[in-house]
C-alpha cells in the first residue's frame, strides 16, 4: 500500500475510535446510541473493500488489546463478547460489502444512500440481533425490539449524514477522498 492509502486508513481508524465516544445510553437497552455507524458508512464509501475491512479489523484489534475504543470508553474481550459485540463484529462484514457496492454503483446520491441504508444497516442489525439473541437468550423479536427498533430513525439519519458528507467531500477534493 502507498503512504496515502495507509494515511487514510489510519485517519479512518482514529475517527472510528473517536466516534465510539460520541455516545449515550438508553435506559431500556444494552445498546448505546453512537456515531460509529456514521463512521462505518464513511469508511465504506471512501475506502476500497479490502481497505475498509482492514480498517475495521485493526480497530477491533486495538479494542481487543484493551484500549478504550469501544462505546462507553471500553475495550477488551469482555466488550466484544458482551451483548453488543455482534454489532461491532458486523462492521467487519458491512464495511467491505458497502464499499464493494459503491464501486459497482457509483456516485449518485440515491445509490449511495441505498447502499448505506438498505445494505449496510441491515447487515449490522442482523448480526447484532442474532448475537444478542444467542447471548442473552432472547427471542429474535425481543432482541429486535431492544437492539434495532429504537435506533431505526436515528440510524437512517446517520446514513443520510454519511452519504451527504462523503459526496460533498468528493466534490471538494475528488482525488484525495476516494481511493478507487
């Protein structure tokens, strides 16, 4: 990889770590509201699929080492194996899939918004819900009510923000933002 690509990956990891601190709990769910989904969408729309995967993998590794980079200022195996760990692991799947689709579909706002809203978020919701179902011995419906339903509107807004942000950045500086 070139220095420019490594720098973008490092910046994306840093922003993903910071986005976990932009969070607040809800009293009725173990899942926090965070800015992480904005950053996962941005990473997916800016980096190539392999780079997006590597970015999330390195983020997970940093957290696994115990650095407080996950929501709530937490790190370590306990957070990854806890009720919300499935959402974090889902980032590993969602980021490269969204990035690959972005390469195939292009730069149209509607296409980018469809990728983030109707591909990325459902992947994150599915893996996170199934993880929570298994770990907490909940039904799929119960887990959906606790881990997805309260976040639908907010996550839709985050997808919109990420899509607008990336497309605006690409208008300003198309060569330095998109790697493809």
